[in-house]
């Protein structure tokens, strides 16, 4: 996975401020039915990261926060189709 991550805080008016990443976030993979095949929590300290894992079967999609547990304006962009 090549990850492009950003973290923002929003105030009560919706104004967003970019903040540094220093968080534990799940990366994972799902099959064609969106069933979880793999998930692992990793320490994220930068906006661009690469992560590699080996699985028994080829995933349909992979990415960050596969179970959409984090607050996210667009959770649909967390997982992308495997190449």
C-alpha cells in the first residue's frame, strides 16, 4: 500500500486546520463482499507511507481504516481496488 494521509481538526464553524500525524491507524484488506480479510494497526507519523503485507488470497480492496472507525468526511476513499 502507498498511503497518502492527512489529519485535520475542525472548529465549531467547520474551519479545518491541518495537524501532524502521530496516530495508530488500521490498514487492511477486504474481499468482493467487503468482508475483512486482514487488518493490522500501524503507527502513522507522516503523510506519505508505504506498507506491505502478504496474504493467502488476493484482496479486492485495500487501504486505511477498513472498518470506517475514524471520523472521516469521505470514508469511501479509504480503500482502493487492488491492481
